C-alpha cells in the first residue's frame, strides 16, 4: 500500500475542499484512478487537489459535481470553489465554521451588528446588500453570503444544539438596520431565541464604558473534547487561535464581560422596550 497523506481540513478552505473530495470518493469505494476516469482528469490531478497541492478550478468543480450528483445543490463543489475564489467569506472564516459545526458550546460577542446566527433573513439580506452597494462584493456574492448564513443557522435547530452564550454590545440592538419593519422583526427574533433552553442572551450596556474588554467581535467554541478555540476578525481577515494560553486569556475576559453585562431577564426587558417604539 502506498503512502496516504493525512489531511487537515482545518488548515484552510482548499484543504477542506480536498478533504471533502477524498471523503466522498472513498464513500463510493472509488480509487483516485477511478475518479480520474470518470472526470477526465488525471489521477495526479485528483491527488493534488485532495492534499491541497493543486488549487481547484470552477471547471474541475463543475465536472466533480456532475460525477457526485451535486450539481445545482447547496453542497456543490462549484459553490464552495466560488466562495473561496471570490471572497464571499472572509479569509480565515471557513476554518472557524468547520469548528462551529462541531461545537458543544459557542460564546459570541458582537458590536454594532446582531450576531449572524441570530439574524432574520431580512436583516441578513440588508447587511449583505450593504457590502454589494459599496462595491465590496457583487449582488450574487451577497446572496451567497445570506444562503451560507442560513446553512450555519441550522446548527441551532438540531435536536441537541450547542449551548449558545451571546453578549451583544448595546449598539447591536440600537443601530437601525433595514428600517423599522426589519428591526422590529429582528428584535422579536432575539426575544424568541432568548427563551430557548440552550441560549443565554445578554446585552453589554453602554454604561460599562472602559470596562468592556473587547473592541472587536469575539467567537469562542468549545469542542466535544472540551478544548476551546478562539476566533476573531479584523477588517481584512479572520484568525483561529488554538494556543492554550491565548485562548484561556480570552475565555477569562469573556466571563468578565458577561458578569458586567445585563442579566438575561434585563436584556429581554431592554429589547422589548425598544421594540415597543418601532411599529
């Protein structure tokens, strides 16, 4: 038996692409040579894509989709390739999403925008559309972002969803996005989610002032083995941190933030008071 390189889908978007290609091939009992004969590409090309030494193209992705019966579906390789190639997702974010799907606990802090996992479709479309209006992404890419977010939100509808801890800066609920109707529906959504047994929702009020420890959004995910990963974003890219010292520090700061924030009951009261004046 020849050497079989171990794949690390968490090391980057194309690594995740290659790992999924290998998994689907092996689920069907095909060798690389058999997949090569079905696609018209060489086995060397297939191997290169699987181990991340060769970038996948849209043409290759389209052929693979036909072979695996994924053409036109939300799981198509064509869609995944477009996200990676055209910046639908912030660099570094796909790696985080892979871990988010495995999480048993998720802790979020956001500023200015409702967390994606809790956004209504209308709110999400408004946010994504604003990037298209500014010319940062295309209209099609904005639609892909919304569709991708809807897929992420499905983890909260599982029979046993991850426990979700959310602290939102007060600006998240006070900043108008999409007009009164959109905001009213979004606030209603927050109240509904806050009542779920697997969710703890808090607002970090403006009164915290300089005691707020974070100036950027923060994501912390606890995996089934109880290890914790920390993800943060700048304007240009995201970064997933695994180093235990850095993660422990961020987790400690998150707990301090939660202690300074409004209780879940007071949070819902604040949201309902804002909602009364909208429609």
